[in-house]
C-alpha cells in the first residue's frame, strides 16, 4: 500500500470525513497531486481542510493545477499567497487561513483565547488538527 492510500484509509478509519463529498474531494486532490514534487504532508493537511466544502476545494484545485502546470517544486509561492489571503479574511476565515499556513510551515497552530469564532468554524479547525495528527503518523507500508 502506498502512502496516499494509507493516509486516506487512516483518515477514514478515524472518521475524520464529514460527508461523502468531503471524502471524495480530498481523495481527488490526493490522487491527482500526491505525486508532484511540491507535495508534502503540510500540503496534504491543506487538502483535507480545503476539501471541507466546494468553494475551498475549487480554490485549492485551481492553485494546485497552476502549480503543476508551472512545474513548481515547493509550496513557497502558495504560502506567500496564504499570507495575503489571510489578511483580507473576516475573523473566522482568518483563523482557518492561519491554520493552513501553519500546516505549510510545519508549525503548531494555537487558536488565540480571544478569537471570535463560531462553533461551525471551530469544529472545522478542531477536525483539521485531528487529521493533521493522523497525517503526521502516516508512514509508508
């Protein structure tokens, strides 16, 4: 079993997909872009996060398609774009973007105590952090 399959099955076993759409969107991203030179575990975590809904999935798909056509070998430009996007987001979306940036930087993410965030967005962040731990533990078999 390759890493991509093991990762997908591990997330599924932990019941970290919120819906069949979430599962399918993540699998499509992982299957299509998991072998590119810019793929990292941090990017995989962003893929999980972006697969949560159609809007974010479309943004991630466009970004990854552009990266693959440009023959990118890392996520440096994606990370810079993440900073730019985070600054123009409302509070709740700002924290989700910061989480994605932390994933790309391979750094821990801690939600500030004074963060104004609704329960739905908090749930997404909490699930993404759980998925991050599963992805970090995934190794080749």
